[in-house]
């Protein structure tokens, strides 16, 4: 064990966990990384390309190396950073991206072939022979690539989404964030404080600095106590704000139960969409390393991470005086690590500082003007080479902390593609002025990294935010804190011939950058794409700026001239589950149920999706073994007796107003508005570009009251277009619109006996042909006083009615009609039979009215009135539409009883079957019990002049072909007499 | 320099000393025969085929940023030719055939990977529509397979077959479809064009056209005036902006399309899968990232970034379709600016200005079109006649009513 | 995005459906001699500016109003929103 | 009175009631609903003597509630009057205006909290994109909830009504129940 004294772990609560099946013990407050380090485990992963052994580098979410598969079974979570995986009892983790064990990864052989795997090598080879790419090269590459493994099982946990609104969102609960939250909350603003960590404090928890002379944790505790008293402050721990979207909307993920073995009744995570009037970005800074030869061995870490492990988690990578810790730095901050470690009695080899005039801060060996130029240790650091001028020497060393300066976490400030700007004093990029509106960077992420400056800047950011919101900011007393200036050298990497890693995870070395430069991949985006630098899971947090510096050195330009780097959301990886949260099964999207759903279900109906609706598809009866049997029976019943079908799903729009008729005339291509009161008219709607759009009926219930129907699929769209016309095109018209689709249960009663059946439910209403002829409509009552609307319209071609009653009565009315019609052979029918009936009658549906067809093609050319203007009328006359010769025809198989397939293409007999000779296609097809065989509808070139011609329907994708005879597009009652009886 | 496995080995053994720049950084000459505006995939492919196939010389490609900085570098890398309409399908199939020999033509491994695409079927009506499409593909010489639910389940067992809001009933597959490494396509064409003498001029923004008496004489750029006999514009995403400098209004709106990649994973998804009932499609890159996307954000935008609702919509679709991806993490999202045309199909045509040619309106389908678009545009620039497969991509098809509207959505770009 | 609804204040853009250029309100005169050409221009051609754009949004998940929103297509900044019916009526008044 | 038996939007013969922690959800099939839209140029009427509310608001007088729906358009609720032809009753009040029956177009779910406003606020935060703290008594808004269109009415600090499209009530109920169940700790 390498535990030290102190720290923010609860030594009274021990957790047992396993890593690669070996059991270890840690404490509450540990991360997986700190607990592994405490158990002396340094080797935690393998790199992406060379499969080099790797240990933990960082102590936060920027970790590029220590990636594990957390949990097991369906909950396996690949690529989890051990540095942020909160330890819980029973935690199970495995190393990943290895073949064999972590210590003996067979793909480690890649490292020996590293010279062949230089940047971009795969663009230059694997081209011959061509077929080998998919068969050999690519499968090999794919197997070797990737990191962790998915379980391939559905995620068993549940996820939530939510919406929060606030005045001030504070992102990050370090020194700056805490000061900002305190000031904002005291001002009475609605405040949300988020931090990705499970404790508040940020780097205050990982430093030994004191506030007002006491440990920083004292101040944090007192603050937390005060925070409890603010009803206007919401503290969200374990919550990462991962993205900045337009107008002050922030995406955040709260890890509700990732610190438990299983979520239990809770959700695993919640996606919050936070709408904030102002946000204060207090995201801190990330330390960068200094590339040198073989700088990637387990044991080489960021200096501040090493300090964090010691101070917060009471862990050092080693406690052996024989194998001490060394620090390699180009700045003063590195020395702090040495001091903090020494104060905890950790043996120190010394501080290697690249600066000739390196200052000394304590009693340790100082290697001024020196560099680390090499390391040894296959699975963990054993020795380092220290070079001063021409003199090199090897030293035993178990861990090396590397401090290369700090990069402000500008990420969120650049999510709107605003560019960070270079600060020559800080030697780093800081947020530019063109960041997201309303986002105020504060503290270390704005380049103000000392504790005192961060505290003050957080308070200042709060004042700015509050005053912009018209609120008064209170003066808050900030604790006394360190304010040490950090001197640092403009020193970016150690020159040398061996590989020096810049991007650890993706194995991008200084040499790769040199090669990219040589090959003219100089723009930073080319550099990244050619070498994959910055594309790893840390998104370049630990590598981008160092790489820029190397490229700048090669081009002889300054770093900002060489390029900047902006970051895209998410700040850290966000689980796909939480982004897609909510229901993934049958409740993934709303289901709309018809008013007779309960009844249909009780009848054993099969249901089918139609838009959002679940409609009865057919009603199988006992003894029926095939869906066709049921459908044939239903369709026959309509032609012979009477059938019932729930047609509620058609859109219904209530149109009222003095100008309602005129409005409808403009919306529909025909004279819709002039239909007489008590009558129904069929109408066709075009799009403004002249193509057919929708069809429906218009019933005039009163002088200035109409109800129009739309197709089921287009209900919402047609309503939208009507509102557009009403508000934007013709606002002078007196028209009021409202949808009533759900209000009325509408049941089609179709068939020769429909009148007989209907007579049994209406209350004193004359249904005779004279009193209520075809295309009549009326308000009436049924079943002893229930208000209803009756329409005499027919989709089946039979004598038919549609009756509408308040939706709550639809179920009972259906049952009643079934009961009263039993002696008439009444039969419920579903969408399949409905389809058969309409194809037999040649009525267009979605397959014909598909947005690509014209009124003429549908055979409805005459419905586009030339006497008046309507939407689409002008454009329907364009050359291309007017000259389209395809027409809707009926199609009858000749000499074949095979099934005719919709989607077959039509060709002249004997013609070669190519795209040039293609003459149309079968839009709809079905078995027609009436005809006694398959029938179809289709669009055919000059179809209206080719009656009785025999043509070919070709369906190569299913290997079928058949001869068809072209017939008129109605197979039943061509004169339309039945529906007028 | 010829790239080969042998060369890679030789350089590895000799310290990588022999590599040379993939392309030059030439200073612009005062005039060229043909200037291509736009150093993206289409512009670079155009230059490549002009030089290689159509024997043209004195060609420059002008790129306002770094080459490949537009949509060629920000897409989901899918290549396919599974179109329905006769105006489109032969063109995309031509593109497919060019993809199949791309690497041998450019001597650059663009990682064209024909692992297939499957469009899922959820309703009988969709099956009919896909049957029509699958047949149309066959008649244009492409490949297509209509998969039953059982056949599909065998190929991709990890979909949500049993508890789905939109049941999965099968799929339309194009086995020859797949993916290609997007940057590698741009670089392959760029290197191939450069080797054939094309001047690729980066950081050279076109700021105006010099037009006299209805004829284009050259372009004004951030690096001065450059004369040209012919100017071809291939700047999808910025088409309206650039063509407005020539006084033209286009049947195009610019929209943002977001795409996403997960953290790297071991092989999971074999080919490309598109959800037919939600807005989601997915493949897996050779590096292991799941690459996926969905619908455009839906509003005009040049911002190269999108908003959260679409991200949620895409992942909701993804999780409903394949809930086994849930434990993976989103690594990165990006937004590309799409030339959304009024019928969802592109334009490759002459303009009313002599010597000025336009290539654009690719909606979100520009990547797969890159080879054929370059070839057809080169054909048009070199011969003044449209390539056979691109005849329908006329600019006047809107006014005349010969739109190529695969979705039947009409003149509303955000519905295509 | 947040749309400043003239009646309801800031509402999330997810409640809205986007149509496009506000010029779509200016439907040409169908009786003009060059009506077809004018309609082609109206239906198909767009300025599509990179910058300030007046555009139509429909509050589909809200009050079903059509709004004319002025928005910058480069920054997404919204400069204002009006009820389309008010704009259309004012336009009629203006052209009388 | 008809001899047919109506069913609720959830398909039952009686209203469904379920309780999760502090929150109770109740189907309210007895609530009548009708829309009222002004004709062009019509002056604003006062049905049942009530002042029609401003955008985003709901008012109540006796058994009648009114909420704003759109410019010049309101929804009028009437407790316990679903079996009447309430649209006709309203039309008598506002003879000039356009009135449309909506009773069965929408289904009301009444949510009550036994622990004051907090559970209602938490529920709103999980379901709808509005500033839950500002959605106080008398507020009414139409918005999206799990891809459905709903009207929300804050009837009191501890009461919220959700009007959803009748056909998708099953999905709406599911969404509300899932959210409420996850708030049982509050």
C-alpha cells in the first residue's frame, strides 16, 4: 500500500473491488485510479496503436491512458476513465484493448513494428490487390483498432431527461465557481451550480494551500452549509455541463447512480437541458506534459495529478526511498508537487527544471537547466535519464511528475466556434471575445489561476452577470489565499531521436508531427487528421497545444500563427443512452389509439401502424389460418352485406367564418367552398409547386361552418398549411380553424345493407335516397339522443355512410352496430380490407398520392379549376407537369395466379428492361376477392390510351415477372351506381 | 512518388527520410484555362478528372481555407447508389463504379469499404416503396437485395426486433455500398491532381467574379485577380454566397447537418444501417468509432454547429433501434453546412454567364457523389456538354417542372 | 434556440416548425401576365444570406401562430420576432 | 339520454386514479371543453360574465374555466358537463364567435400534490421545457411533452392539469406515471 496521511477519503468505509479479476480494497472518496495507485497498481491500460503499456497520467476527466471496461454483463461500460470512476463496494473493472493479459498483450508486438506505422501510413498501402481491402486488410485493422468492447446487450438501465431554467448557471465548483455561486445566490438570483466531481471544491481539494490560514476544506464546508440555506440555489454534483447551445441553453448530464453498483429504482443518469440567462464558466485548467523520449511509461504522470493524488486521495505512486519520485518541469508549479510530496514524507529524487536559472523552493535536489531524455521499465517506470548539457545520467525512479504549464479549459467558450486567443505571458490559449453570448469565463479557465485571483474573478463574473440581469450584487468577503505568480519557460518538448509521445492514447509522437510537416500536412486541421492527434477520447485536452508548439517550431512561425484549436461538444464523453434517454421500447414515440381500440382488441384484431395511429389491420376469426382469408372475408362482406371500419384517423379540420368558403376555394384546386349546406364535396389539394398533395372531403354543416377531412398521414401538415394561408397569405379573410380529429369517433358503415343497419341506430332520421342522397351530410342523434354527424360518402364504392359521434361513445357505438347488424351479416373490417376495397374502386391513397404525382397523373386533371386561383394552380401548368404522360391505370395479371407485387416496374412487352425503357410502376396491388385474382393500380406512360394492351411487370429484386393487361382503374361498378342507390 | 506497401517498408527501414509533400503550395499564376472555386471533395475531384481524363492543363483550384475543410471533412462517410428516380440513380451508380476503382486511379488508399448498407423497413407500404426502389436500382445496373425480417435478423441480430414501437420488418440492402475515409478522398484527389500539374491554392478566397459582356474573365481573390477562360464553382454549403457575387439567386438554402462519432470500440456494426422510422443512421469507422447522424436541424444556418434537440432526436432513434449501443459514449459532434436544394437533388450546369459553371445543391448526399460529381463537372467544363448521367441536374428544371424529388416533399428544403 | 414569441415570451425553438424565407408570405399575383415566372421565383429561389435573415417559424407545439423571426444565420442571434399575421396585414396596408 | 355507455380516454368506464408519493393523477372525463374563436373585427365577449384571459393565463369562475389558446382564441372548460352539448351552451353565450366542440378532442388529467408546490415543480422539470418556478397559479401554456402536444394549467400551487390529445392519452399517462414514480422520494 502506498497510502499517505490525510486526504479526503473515509478510512472507516472500505470498499472491495476487482481489476482484471484481482480483488483490492479502497475507501469511500476514492476513484478507481486512486484506489489502484494505493494498491500499487501502475499498469492500467494499453495505447491505441502500439499497444504500449500505460498507467494513469491525470487525476481528472482529461485522462488519456487509464481507460477500463467498468461493470460487467449488459452494464459493461467501455472506455471509462479510472480517474473519474467513483469507487463503490463491489466495483468490477477490466483493462481493455489487449489480446491476452494486460501485462502480456499479444498486440504489443505492434510496438516493434512502429516504424511501419508512421503517421498516415495506411493511406499509402493496402491498395493491392483491390479485393483484399474488405477481405483481409480492413478486418485486420478493425480488430486491432477500437478500444473497449460493447456487451452487445441492450442497456438495462433507465434514463431521464429534464429542463431547468435559471438566472445564473455556474459551471465548475472550484475557487472561482464557488465564489460566483455564493455571490449570485446571495443576490437572490436563481442559481444552478454544476460540477463533474462528486465533491465541491475543484482544485481547492487537491492543493495544500490554505484559505484564511485554515485548510481549504474548512472554507468549502462552511460554504456548503450556507448553500443549504438558499432556496434559490440548486447544487448539482456529478453533473457535467458538456455543451453550449444557442441562446443560453446548456446540455448537462447528471450521473445519478453511477456511484452505485446498480441504479435500483433510480435512473442511471439524467440529461438536463438548462436554459440560463447567464452562465459563468469556471472550468479550471488542465496541466500539460512535456514530450520526451519514452515519456509514456506507467509511472510518468502530470505533476499536478501526482500532487492531487497525494493531497486529496492520500496516495503516492511509491513510498520506497530506493525508487523515489522525480519531477520534470519548465515552471515553478512543478516545484510545488515536490514540496507537497515531501511534506507527506514521500521520497524525492529531485526536481529537474529545464530553466538554467531555475528557482529553488525547498530542500530537494535541483537539476537546473536539465531535461529528462529517456526512461526504462517495460511495464512501469524504473529509471530515468537526466541530461544537463552534454552530460547524461540514469537514476532509479518509480514515478515522474511532469509539469509543462497549464492550459485553461476554454472548451465550452469555443463551442460556438469562437477562437481562443494566445496569451504570451501565460503561454497558453485563453477564451476569446467571440465566445457564446452570456457565457462569462472566470478563474483559471480565463487564465487567472492563482487561488486568490480565481476567487476574485469568480466574484467579479457574478457581479457582471447580475448587473446585466438588473440585479444588485452583494459584496462578499473572500478568504485570504495564495497568489503566487508562476514563472514558466517557453519550453515544449525535449529534442531527441527516440519517440516522444504528444498524444498518449492515439500514439502520436513528435516524430509523427515532423513527418506531417515534411509531407505538407501543415495546417493544424491537416496535422490532426493525418496523425489522428487530438482525436482520442480526451479530445486533445492533454496534447493539442503541445502539438501546435512542435509544429510552430517546424514552420518557424509563432504558435498562434500556426493555428488555434477549438473544441466541440461534448466536453467529456456522454453516454449514448442518456442522450437518447426515455423510452426505447413501445413507448419510444406516442401511440394514438382509435376510439374503438378497446373493442377491436377484444375482437382479437391485429393492429398496424398508420402514422402515429394503431389501426385494426384485420379481424381474424376462428379457423382462419392466413391473414388473406380474413381480409378476403371482410372485403366480401362489404360488397355483399355491410362492414364497419373505424376511420377516425382521417384529419378533421373545423373551418368557420364569413370567408370560410372563399378560403377553402383557395386551398383546394376545385370549388370546395361552394358546396351546399347539408352536402359533402370531394376535393384535391395541391402544393404550391403544383404537385398533388392531399385529398379529402368537405362537409358544409352551416352557412359559415365547414368540416374538411385530410388523409391520416397529412393531417398535421395540411393543418399547418391552412394556418399558413390564413395568417400569412390571406390575413384579411374571416376564417377560424381548429382541429377536431380526436373529438369525433368516425365509423364507416359500408355495403348494400348499410342503410338497413343505420336505420336501426338513428333517432327519427329519414335515410331514404331522396331525403339523404349520396354526398349528403347532416347533424342528427343516434341511440336515443346521442349527438352525431352523418356523411354519405364512400371509399369502397358501395352504398356507404360515415357516422361520427363524440369519441367517448365510439367504442359503444361500434359494439351496438355489431349487435344490431348481426342478422345483416355485419362484419368489422380493417385497413387491409379497406385497401382492397379502394384498389378495386381505383381510389388513390398514399402510394399514388406520394408527393411526386400530378392531378393529371391521378386522372384528376379536371379538378384543377382554371376559373379561379388556388394553391398550386399556376405551377401545375408548368411544362414538366403538363407534359407528364403517366396515368393511373388498373392492372390485371394475364395467365398467372402469382402474386402481383407493388413496386414492380412496367415495361412494354419485348422491351429491354432498363432505366430508359421503364414506363412506370405498380403503386398498389392486392388480391381482389371480387375479381377473383390479383389486381393492381399503377402509373403507366400514356396509360389512358393503352387500355387492353399487355405489358410486363418486372420485379427483379425478388426475381419475378408477369404479364399484365391495362384496364381502367376501377374493378367494381365502373359507373358508380351502387354508391348512389 | 508512387505509394505502395513496398515504399512504406523501405521508408520505415530508412528513417522516413524519403517522403515528400503530398502536394505543393504554389503561388497563383496570373491566369489559368480553368479555375475551380472550392478545394473540397468535389472541386478536387473535378480538377483531378480534368487533368487525368479530359486532358486539360493550366488548372487551378482555389480554396479559401485548407483543402478539404468543407463538407468532405465533416460527413458520415457513406457511399451508396440506392436512389429511386431516373434522374439520380444512373449518376450515383456511376459514382459507385468510380469509387470502386478510386484508389487505383489516385494511388492513395481512401479506404473504400464495401460492407453494405441496409435501409430498414417498418411497414408494408415502406416495403412496396423499397421494392420499387430496389428494382429501379437493378434497372440502372446497381445491386439491391430485399431482405426479409429473418434474413435481416441473421445479418444484424442486435437490433430491437421484439419490443419496438416501429417494428422491423426487413430491409433493402445494397451490398456494394459502404463507407470511405472522408479526408482520404480529398487527399487522394488533391495529391493526384497536384501530381498532374493542377495548382491547388489554399488560403485563397474568391471575393468576386470579373464578368464582362455576359462572359466571365476571371476571379477576384484575397490574393489578387486571377484570370480564367472558364470558372467552375463547387462550394456546396456556400453556393448561394458565392454565386450571389455573380448576381445569381439559387434554388438553395443552407442548412446545418450534425453528425456524431462515439469513442472507439471493437467491431460492432458491420455495415451502414439506416432507421426507416426515426432519424438515425450508423456505421463504424475502421478506427472503431460509431459514426452516426440523423436529420438536419431544419433552419437556415451557416454556423457549422447545431443544437441539442437534434442530438437527442438522433440518439432517441439510435437507442430505440439498437439499445446495445447505450453504454458507449459520444465523443464528438460536428455540423456541416448543406446546400439544401428545392427538390433534394443537385445541380451541375452551365449558368447564364458564359464560362461560369455551377456545381452544388448536394443536400446531405454530397460525399457519395464526389467521384461522379467531379467527373461530370469536369466533363461539362471540358466539353460544354453534360455528362450522360448528370443530364437531369439542370438549373432550369425547377422553372420547367422537371424536378427530381426523391422524397416527394416539394419545394421545402428542410424536408428533403 | 429560444424564440422571443411576441405574445408568450421566450419559447424553446423545439416548439416551432421552420418554414424558411419570410418572402414566402409574398405570394405573387396569379393573374399577372408573367405569373408562372413570378411563381417560379417565389417558390424556388432564395437569397439565402449568410447574415440577417427574415424567416417564418410556426409555433406548432404552442399557439399555432406563424412568426416572422429575424435571425442571423451565421451567429444564430435573434434580432426580433413578429406575428406573421400582423406583418401580412401591415404589408397590405402599405401596398394599398 | 343515450343508452350507449361512454368510456374514458384510457378506455375504462370510470376515471383512472393513481398515486405515486406525493402526486396523485386523476383522469377527469367529466370536464367539458369547447373552443371559442373571435370572428374578424369582433369585440372580445365575456362568456359567463368572465373576462377572457391574457396569453399564457387561465381563469376560473364557478365551474367554468377559460385558458388562452391563441390570438383571439380560447378554450372554455366546464366541470362536470361533458355529457352536455357544451359547445352549444357556449355558443349561446358568444353568438357571434366561432365555437367548436372539443370535449372529446382532449382528455384532462388532474395532478394534485400532497406536499405543496415542490413535487409539481419537480414533475414539470422532468417533462416540459418551461420555467417551472415561474409557472404559478393561473398559468396556462401549450407545449410539447414527450412528443405530444399538451395544455398545462396550474390550477393551484399544488394542482396541475394536463390536457392531452385524447387519442394519445395512454402514452401521456405512461409518461406522467414514469415521471411521478421517479419523484416518489420528494
